C-alpha cells in the first residue's frame, strides 16, 4: 500500500489515544523526574531512540524525492530503516514479463545502505499494482509467474533485505473474514503458502512477513482471519516470520485500546510483529505515543515505519498524518514519539509532593492558594503548603486540592498552564520525558518557566521542548 497512484480502498485507515503519566520520587525525597534507568540516556532522533530497545524507527522513501535536500536531510537524520514506497512493487520491478528492472529500487536501497540504514522489501505478491501483462494472466500460468517474480526479485536482493512483505493485503474488509477475490486467489487457496515457501528458498536469511491494513482491531473479522491463517502456518511449518500492521489510522478506522492486544496475540503465535505503514489523521500526539508504547510493550515488535517523511510526501497529504510539517518542522507528535522511545513511563505511583524547577529551585505554585478555574500557575518559593502539593494519578493527571487539575489552556507555544476542574481531557494529562521534562499529552509541548525566568511569580506555560533547565523538574 502507500502508492500515490492507487486510490485507497474503503476504510483503509485508523486512530487512538494514550495513557501517559509522570514518574515521581518517593514522597519526602527529592529526585530528578526520570525514566527507568534501563532506558539509558535520552536520544535526540527517532532511530537512535528506538535502537535503545533493539527496535527501529523507519520511513517510506520515494526515489523521485532523493534529490530534495530537505527531504533527505530529515530522512537521514531521523530514521534507521527504509521501505521503498513503490520502487520494489511488481509493476516497478518486472514491467515486462521476465524482464526485471531494479533501477528505482536500487536507488532507494543504495541511498539507505550508504547512510547506514537497513531496508524492508515491499512487496512481492499483491493483487494491486500488477503490470498489465500479469493482470492478463490466470490459473497455473499466473501462479508460475508469481513464483518467477518472487525468485527474480529476491535473487537480486539476496542477503540485503531485512524483512520482505511477501504477501500483501490478501483478505477482504468487512465482516466475512474471507480471502480477497483477486486473480492470485483464483489460482488456488494455497497461493499464499506457495509464495512464502518460494520466498524462504529464495533468501533463507530474510524475515518473511504477511502485511495488511484494517487488522489493528482485535475484534474485527479480518484480524481474526489473518490470525487463523498465521496460526495454521505456524502449526504446519509454513515459513512465516512476521506480521506487518499497516495501521493507517483515521476517522473511519480509528485506533482503539485493543491494538496492543492484537500485537501481543500475534506475537504469542511465535512470529514477530511490525508497524509497517503508520500514518494518523491529524497527527495526534496522543495516538502516536500510544502506538509507540504499544510496540515497546511487546518484546517481539521489531519496530515502526511511518509512511512518508513530511505531510507533503504522504499519500494522504490532506489528512496531515505524519510527524513533520511540509516545511520540515517537527510536530508535537514527533516529540510524543521521541519521548516514548526514550523511556517515558505509564505507571506513576500515587502520592503528593512539590514540583521544583531545576533552574530556579522554586516550586510550581497556585497564586494566592486560589481555587478558581483558569488561574495560571507560577514559580514560587517552596513552602510545602497545599497550593504546591501535586498528586499524580493513574490517568496521567497532576491534581491539586484533590479536584483541580494542572491544565493546558491551548496547544501552542506560550499557552498558559493553569488549574481547572478535572474532567479527563488530554489537555489535563502529562507525560514524563527521560530528561526530567514534563510534556502535555495533547500538545507534545513542555512545561516551561516563561522566558527562562527563575524569580517568584514567573509564569508557567507550554513551549517547544528544548532540554533547557527551565523545562526540567524535580519532585520533593
């Protein structure tokens, strides 16, 4: 999937939400807010942060954009895995029967390896983006052409590709759980098995994956049908190593909380799992962090690939679904993903305490011990009074007085941070960065002492995370 030339099928998308939180030291003790020590030092790019847990964070690359310096600068800096967006598909690699063309695929591959990245192969057997000659075949002739195609492409890239999407999108949407009625399916129900056995013989070192969309919700018939196939393959010794979840989340096909259950359930069959084509309508920081944390929670999750670099590179540009704006600037969702990869936790202990600025040594304080909704918080000398006692909750809130929450009044730089009656919104949920900063779940921005102020009365706001000491906090 992911071709700009091919219109998306109905319901090819999804969305979700994150439970984020703040880790605090033991009550009565002072300590820097930090992620578990196993996370190590915070990394500043997505690929490096993912590598801390043995995973990758990748992107889809289009060969035609490799001359765009802004595009390649971001891609080279941030990602450590590459998938060719269209250049290794059937129509690109075998435009005429028996005549292979790897020029575009090799351009993507060579750029990736020259920049120290691994490569996913996408895709060998698919009902879509077949060249005209293949579309005209049927029956045993088509079956042999599929086998020849797999052998030809994998021979060219033998020993070079980390994972291959051997078969792509072989199941119907909807409630039937049926196979897609494609020309490949009409060659016989064993065509997927034959494809995997052919691929194993062609390159025994590559991980062999089945890849599909709308398989993220554990309760869906399509998900269960793919699960049943993988279970059968594992029981019969059919060589399948991994399952890819495209995870195109949007309003019609949103992220829901059982996504982690889906990943865990497939992994329990003895296969690896991977998020292969992630994009999220509107680029919700919460949803991006949720997906990242779901992968991190499953030991057999190999990594995450976003389907494009900037919004303008996306096959769904109108949905602004990626981590970078068209001008190359980072979105709040970028920070939420990086923070999750760097070890943010989701299980804060309960208890009340003060939150002290590293730069100022002063505490987050409600002026005049006000209880009025909309009162902006400030820095003030620590005094251990109730207007400086913040309780972290399992929902990721920071409560004062028991029923007022630390609340972001907006999502942009300079948005005031205030107290407000707790209502469960993402603007009242906060997440810990491994560098000691506190990040708004909704905005992806950091809790910030305005203008790097350190004096009594300095207002607290949201601002782009910079790792400055005015954005780092301790709990006492």
